[in-house]
C-alpha cells in the first residue's frame, strides 16, 4: 500500500535569501508548512467513464524543502503538479497553500494566488520569441501591475542571479537551450514566490546543461525557496531531499 507522505523531511534553518526572497528564508527557518493536501482526488470524465488521476493523495511540505515527484506517464504526477500550482482544483479533498485553503477559490482568486505565491518552470521554456530576455522576465510583473522602473530593476537582478547579466537584450533564438531555461527561471523567481514548481526542467537539455540548471535550482533552494521538481529521470529525482513516487494516482515516499 502506498505510504501517506505527510511527514516532513527536516526543518533545519537555511541561509537568508538575497533580494526579495526573505519571506521564503524566514519560513525555512521556522519550519512552517507551506503545502498541505488531505485526501485529494481528481476525477476526469472520459465519455461515459471516469478516470481517477489522483486517488486520495495526502502530502505535507515545509518551507525550504526540496522534493522530487517521479513516476511513469499516466501516474498522476502532472495532475498533482497542476493542483499544487492552482492550475486545477481537486474533485474532493482539501488543499491548504501557505495557510490559505484554495480548493474553493474562484478563478480570479486562484490567479491571484498563482501570481503571489508560485513560480513555474516548464520543459518547453514558454518564452516570447520576439521579446528580449529582460522583457520576458518582466512579463509577469507587467500583468501584476508592478511599476516600470521596479520591474526593470527586478528583471535585471533576476537575470544577473542566474548568470545572464550579459544577455539582457538577447532574444530566445539568440540563446542556447540552457540559457533559455535560465531566463525561464529568472522569470519564475522575479515575482519572489514562496514555492517553485519545475516540470521536467532538464527534459530538453543535454546532460551538462541539465546539471547546470539543477545546480542553479538547488542554489535557489539553499537560499530558502521551496522547490518541487517533477521528472521521469531517476538521476534528476534522486538529487532531491525527499523523493515521492506516483503510481495509479497514489503517492508513496521513496526516501
């Protein structure tokens, strides 16, 4: 039987994060819970049938933790990531994010939670081709109504932090795959989220570039950011402090 994964992995204090990430570092120091799932299910209608993508998943994650979510295609890990990221809502069960129950929020309220608390990194980068690296990083801040001077400063700071201070004006087609993913990481962290969700962040990269991206994500985690990585690659997943496995919509702790 799959194990309940609500147990934490350790609440040791972490060094203070630079820039505006002090809230995340503070959470890591106090060991506060930032994610709680209680018996979450997600059921999809497929014709006359039902597919139970999540089947009674319970999970507790504390601020500053680094965990991986592994499993074969169709195991439910992408559905779980969508629920964690407030891109989808549970069919039943409870989800509390940073102390805020989210399963009953409206679409507008969910969008606000995503904007304030969650950063996303995807395998395909999702950069706007005609925009510079700096402008791509500014995009979520434009939607959030951040003042122009502040968002330009934050975009520059975020790109410098990922080693791309010399690529501010380069478009995606002028960057390597690893550099594009660094831009995506800068964009995800510029809004200073509490939690970073990474869906196959090294999937489109060679081994060397992938290792560099993982090292960067691990540095951000060491600075206090809560990190959840979804991957099918055991080598990538094995680097996390906590390793969770999904199978048939259920979760088990793997270490």
